[in-house]
C-alpha cells in the first residue's frame, strides 16, 4: 500500500507535468498581469502625455488595474501563442515529450485562464477552438549545453502582428534598410496597432532568422540595450527617430509612439541580409521560466532595465 | 472636448450633435461584428434576408470577445475593439440600413466618412487593448449568433452600461480625426526619412 502511494506521489509531478503547469501559469500571468517592466514604462508614458493621448493612457492603466484585480486578461485578443525553448542537451525530457506537454498546457490554459480560441485552420478556415492547430503553437528550439530548460512564451495579438514585416536586403544597406523599414511600418500602420508600441528588429541571417530574432528581441526587458555598443546606440537612435513621427498613444498624438526598440543580430551571407521588424502593441505579453531536472522552477521577474530569476 | 451619455437605439439628431474628439459613454445594446461574421451578415442583407438584429439606431462594435459559457448563458471576460479597417467595406451598407454608430479602433476611409455624413452616423474608437475595462461595462450577453464561426467571429448582442470612454473619430460633418492625424504623421515621416538619408552608416 505504501509503495503504491509513493509511486503515485512521484508520478504526480513528472517533468512533463511541470512543463505543462509552467505553460499554464505563464499564460495566466502574462495575459492578466503583463510584465512589471511594461506596466512601469506605461506609467512613465502617461506622465509625459497630454490631451487625447493622456486619456488613452489613463484608460490603458485603468484596464491593467481591472485585469490584475479581477483576474481578467487585459486584452480579449490573447494572441497566437509563440514558444521559444532553449534546452540543455542533458535535460531529461525528449523533444517530442516536451512538445506534447506544451500543447497540453496551452489547451488547459485556454479553458482555465481562459484564452480566446485564436487558431484558425488555414485550409478549412475553421476555428480549432483550442489555440492548437497545424504548426500552432510554433515552437522554436535552440539547443545548448547543460541540463536546464528555459521556456519562453509570448502571445502575439493580431492587430500589431498585421504590421510586422521581413525582407532581404544587400548587406551594405543593412542598417539603413532596417531604419527605413521600421519608419515606414510605424508611419503607415501604427494607427491600427494599439500604440504606444514595442519594436523588435532582427538584423542578419536569412529572412527566416531575421524574423525569429526580431520576436526574440521582444523578450528583452524594457530599457535593456543590446550588448554591443554600436547596436545599442542604433537602438536609441531608432527610438528617438520613431518618436518624431508623433503617432502617439492610440494614434491620437500627445505622447510617445514607441516605448522601446530592441535589436537582435545574426551573421549574414556576403550577398544578402535578412531584416525584420516585429511590432507589438502596448500589451507586450511574454514571460520566461527555467525548469531544472529535479522539477524545481524559476520564473523571470521583469523590471525596467533588468529582472531577476526567482523560485516559483 | 464635450462629454455625452447616450442610449441605444441612437437618434439621428443626437448623433449629428457629436464632433470629432468628443467623449461618449454608451448604454443599451450593441452587437459585435468582425471578419466572417460581418461578411455573412452583409450577404444576408444583400440577399434580402431578415437581419438577426435590429439595425435601426444600432451600434456596431468591431470586436471578438473572450467569453466563456457560464451555466446556460455566457460571461464576457474581456472585450476590447478589433481593427475596424478590415470591416470598413461593410460600413456604408450597414449605415444605410440604419446603423448609427460604428465602434472599433484604427483608420477608416472615405466610404465610412461619406456614409456618416449622408445618414447622420458616427465612428467612435475605444482605446485599443482595453478588453478588461470594456468587459466591466458589459452587463449581460443578450444572445450569441453563428457560434459555428468560432467565438471571436460570432455575432454577440451585448447589454452595456456607460460603455466607454469612446472618442468620436468620424463625425456626421465628415470630419475624420485619423485623416487629420495622418497628414501630420506623413509630414513628420518625410522629415525623418530626410534625416535618415543624411546620416552616414559604418
């Protein structure tokens, strides 16, 4: 009898279940609470806004309060779920098991948070009802050394997603092309993308690489610059440039258009270079968790300019 | 900026009093409309079918709520606006059929502007992404139609109380807030691109 009970206990929290639960918790947290860095930066935006822009910021901050106090997702568009996995080669789960645990987590979160079912089958046009479908979630896997799993989840809403772009340019025009692309995208589409915005830029690699790293850039805490000084300065330059467009909160002027610009870089081919821009609305919803082989977890608590890993 | 509290069904003379930039809180009923649900309703109207909802003095909300079944009815958890630009092409017909207010977010074009002027209607924006706040002023789901299209694209008839803040973006005089904003942004864009051209890159 004791043996059966012990087996049940050890069976109750296998790593697969830890992954599944972490996915549910992350989706709950990012949809309802948003990151502390994002909320702090929105408060700063409110402080320097005026007129209709300030009115929109007041509504956004009230909305976040309601979301947090009543446990409601801040936006009804709980996005398409994007998953980034950095997996140590000694982490004891196989990739297939990991995938099915992530899918279980998303299915459960759809019921428990709840999330709006946002996965539409591209062949039949039917809503799958579960946020899971063909190649959804899209899981990006980056192998590394060690025995830790780092699970990043972002929910990407459709409004700002509609403004995202990726293309290939001659490398000699790389930075200039990136700057032009970002300015064009923000100037043309930002009325529809729920500004103030967060902008991720991917520079280098193929078009596919550039797009992936542009999304990855959005995982970086607000206010943290690229590790290389040259790119860090370019991020600040772009931020300043984009705010001269004066789109403003809700597109109504009277305040900042873009809160932060993050660039990620990758090596490129001598003849071509990917450039991508990932536009995100004010509701930047992403989070990270680390899972250790013994089942303990750490959650990345974002703050302006940084963040810390805390036991969960 | 003036502030108004209006109730549906909306009366033309009330709507004609609204000006771009005014703030409105709406009570009564509104129905959601987006993508396939919108297309289906328009197809129904043009084939002479009876619409599911009364369009006279109605307020259309471009939104796809996050809702969950709660016993025999539905609970709306979060319900901010979706981008109205995608449904712009249906606005003139809806407004001609009696709709007095289009609610959503983002840029609309000439078709809506003309229809608003002709029939005394308005386009109002709700701050994008504020789904939790919006849901608080939704008192009840009156009915849900075409759920086979999925929760976001179904048509939801909602009872609301002081739903807002809504900001008038197109008024019945044909003024368009975003058109004016767009002119200023495109001027700024020229300057920014000029600055980019003059910068040297390593």
